[in-house]
């Protein structure tokens, strides 16, 4: 239930405001979403932040192309104003032209002294959001909505740190409340990404910081929910480029989202969520281009629909193994290992130690693999010499596959299911680690096995266990009729019997067609006639067996004895 007049916050990323047409779509979304008072956090139009940062660099190296680049983004913005058909187009254009004059002056300074400071980039790179917020605000007002825009630099105070910022919550809250008390519009369009330092200088929340802005303003406005509008339908169970059957997850807990993001899934960045998590505000991930899709809800609870919520992978990992009898029962070995790695700045992605204490095994980024080996060989020089430690081994070319889900805790056998799926796909598991939160099982596999491992694991948990990969040899009268019947019965079998029949290959006496997912059952005759693949029963069988299908069958619909002899 929505509390009347409570704020909701929506954040629109760069692709959601890529051009005039997209701004119009955003207006429709804002209008149709429930709630009265809405804080709308916007990014710069897509690509603009990159260009602004590039301008500073070009000016520093006295590359004259910066004039052209600057003109281009100015034109882009002025053109967008024209296309948006705004009531106060002229005054907005003037104000934007003034901003460009200011940027020109700054760049001129950089050009002259061939140098810039961090602050220069912070100031210049934030303009995109300032323009974007004004566009959306002007568009809403032109269409008769009650709207105002808030330059976040006026209210949000942060102290920049090495790779992040820390928010001055008290001051920011006071300023936001004061601003809101004066601007009583239904919609407040807020610049994402930008903020001010305690001494009042323009700064940013660092690259891709506008999700963080969304979460910060959700907290400052005590919003009942935050929606991050992006260009995907929600958080997926796996990277769809690697797993075409990946499904959109309806719900995730904050903790699950954090684990998935850590292992590289396209979710909100964990730091970004913190302000929302602290106030227990649910975050929705939704698609601007498909606003009817419900998206993914990230909140304190979690859905029970799937035991595993998602799989993600980290590529380019090196596995390091230290082995030797001299480590058993000796305190401080692990400390010495990880202390040495810390000294040389190598970060460890996962650790697993067998309980025999005979070996310690851990994963680091591949680029750090040799460095880690070198420092450990030095650190344990004496132990290696005395054979207390047999070897420090580095295994390059590995990947980590992580399975994430809160409900693993109550479900025994999840690890078993995972390993049997990997086993069936003949994936060799090199190391295993399970976080003590029992929310994540990670396995290290060889890089070349990673995609296969991911698909096998995903199929096992997300696709009906009874998925059957089917190959049909011979597509004459009998084969053709069989394909027709399968096509007709397929959906019924799936919904009523939980059996998923997937025809992945068909042959005639000369040619064959193969498909990763499923042969197109409406077009197969044409495709087979036009196929350039010569019939080859061995590779056909190999394809049908697949690497990640739990079951496969080949149906011989020919009257030819030869076929049965091949197998
Ligand atoms: N426009 C900024 C960037 O591209 C902030 C954001 O879009 O999140 O980094
Ligand atoms: Mg962005």
C-alpha cells in the first residue's frame, strides 16, 4: 500500500534520456506511475559525461579537436531543446549557452597551462546532468505538470575520498528539506551524479554515480520506494549473452543483489544501495523501453520462487595453490600468505582451504597471478627450502562461477545439484568455496569450461529438469508428422507435465540443420532445404547431446539400417 503523499523516487539513466523521444517516454512513465510527489533523478544524455571528460583531456594536450567536440555536444543539446517543443525554449537555450561559455573558459585555462586538476574534471563532467534535469523539468511544465528542478549541488554535500565519496547526511537533509519546503511541486527533477564539497565546490559522486544519487535522494526524501529505470527488464538470472534462457528475477534480497553484483552481474552497485538499505526502502529495477514489465524488486525479504537467484562469472582469474605438510596445525600460515599479498597490493577474490590444512588455495585476478607467486615464493623461501611447503603453484586461465541465493541456507542438496550438473557437463571443478553466509557457492573452473559450466548450472536450476534435447533423423512423411505433433503438443506438455521438448536438430538424407536453442518449427522445411550443412551423423549426435542438457534423444525416422549402425 502506498502512503498518500509519500515520496517515490525514480532514477533515469543516460540511455533513458538519450534523445527527445526518450524524454517524452520518461514523461509518460512519470505520469503513469502511482504516487503524487515524485523525486526524479536524471543522468546526462547518454555519452555526454564521457565527452565532457574527454574535452578536458583534449584541451590539456592542446588537441584542437576539442573545439569541434564542444560544438557537437552544444548542438546536440540545442537540437534536443528544439525537438522537445518547450514553452520556455529560448531562456533555456540562453542558459545552456552561458554554461558552454563557462566550459570554454575553463578549457581555455587548461589549454594555456597544459594541466588540470581533479576539480576541473569534477566541475566540467557534471554539466550533462544539469542540462538533462532542466530539459525534463521544462518538458513536464510545458505539458502542464507541476514540476521544478533541483540542482543537487545546492543541497547534497559530500567529501570526496579516493574512489568514492562520503555523504554529509545531516547537512544534506537540512538543505533538502528547506528546498522542498519552498518548492511544493508534485515533481522535483533532480540532477544525478553531481554534489558539492563541504567548501562549496562542485564535485561528483564518481562515474555511474547517478544510481547512488537515486538512492541518496530516496533516503533524504524518505521515499516509500526507489525505481531505477534502465534498458533491461530487471535483474537476470545470468548474463543473457552467455545464457540465452536467462530469466528476469521478480525479487531479490539486498544481500543477494550485493553478492550478484560483486560477481559481475548487471545489478545496482552494492555501495549505491547502502542509503536505501539503511532505511529499508525497496529498490525496483525496470525498463524504460518496456514499462509494462514489472522488473525486479530488491528489498529486505526475498522470493522463494527459486532457490538460486542467479549465476555470475568472473573471468581472467588465477588460482594459486600452496601445498605442503609443514602447514598442518601451524598457526599463522594463512596470515603470512595474505599478509604478503597485502604488502604487494594483490587482492584476493576467493579463498578455500581443505580442512586437512594441507593446502591453501585462493583466486586472484589473472594479471596479479605471477606477482602473487613471486612474493609467496620469497616469503616462504625457508619453508620451501626445508620442504615444509612443497610448492607454490599458479594456475592461469581460470574463471569463477558463483551461484547466489538466500534460500540455499534452508535447502540441503543445492551444492549437490550444482556439482552434478557440472559433472554431467564434464566440467572439471578446480576449487570450491562457500561463504559462511551460505548465500554463495563459488567454484573455480578453467576459462575454456566457463560458459559450459554456467549454462549447465543455469539449466539445472532454472529450466525444468525434464528438458529433453531432441534430434530427428529423416524428415520425410514420418519425421515430418512427428515434428508437427511435437510442435502441437509442446506447450501443453510443458505446462501440464513439466516436460520441455526441444528439437535442436533435423536432417534429411543429405543435409541437416542445428540450433543452439530450438529449431524454428514453423520454418524448418525451408531452412533444411536451404541449409549448407552436409549431413554428418557424428557431429549431429554430438550437437544433440549438447553440453548442458540433462537428457537427449535421437529419433531415427528413416527406414535406413545404416543409421542405427552409426550409433
Ligand atoms: N552521467 C554519469 C556517468 O556517466 C553518471 C551516471 O550516468 O550514472 O558516469
Ligand atoms: Mg549512466
